[in-house]
């Protein structure tokens, strides 16, 4: 009886997750448990300059905050090259780095393209977006607060889906 009560209480505990959902139907494609302040790296190949971009994000009170952008070539392709407000621009390890952003988002919409090598990294976990979405498909990435039981169910369900 007591152990069943403990399981019920734990299952009802809220947890924050980074959820990747199909844009049209909202179906879960991937879910990872995250905590406030946890870094997330979104990396991809720039569509014009064809060079790698890394956007460092972090979980911020139920939102996604852009913290830093690093890239190897400006290539005249609209990449930032100067400081604005609290942002700081520097060259580090052969890359252009812009940090100090104060931009928060409820969600990020991404059109998945194999050629752009879209990828999310959360700690040691790497998510190749082309493995969970079709070429040209739009997905939405957001921080969601859910009950522990729902998180565990979604994690199991997304892990059981075959590659699309």
C-alpha cells in the first residue's frame, strides 16, 4: 500500500523536458529530461555559406534562451559580425563567436534538411534530426513541463518509433 502510494506520488511529480514534436500534428518525436540552466547545442550547416554553425541554447524557466552562436565563415550570408547591446563578439579557436544574448523563445521551429546536418546535443545525448523527421519536414522544439509518468511514457513511445 505504502509503496503504491509512493509510486503514485513520484509519477505525479512535474519534470521539465525538451520535446521535439512534428509541427503539423504535434506528435512526439523525441523527449529528453532537462533542468533550468542546462545547455543545449543546435548545430547545422548554413544554407548559403555551407559552413557549420553552432547555437548554444539553455533552458530558462520553461523557455529556450539563445546564449551563444559560433561559426567559421561570415561569407556575406547575414551572419552577425558586430556587438549589439549586451552581446560580445570575439574570435576563439578560429571561429567567430557572438555571446551575451538576451533572447528567449517559447519554441524553435526547424525545417529538417539532410544536407544541413541538423543536430541537437543535450549533455552526452546527440539527436540527428533527420533520424526523427522526414526531409523538408517542420518540427517544433520546446521546453515542456510534464508529469514524470507522462515523460517516461513519451520517452518509451518515441524510442519505439522506427526511423522515419
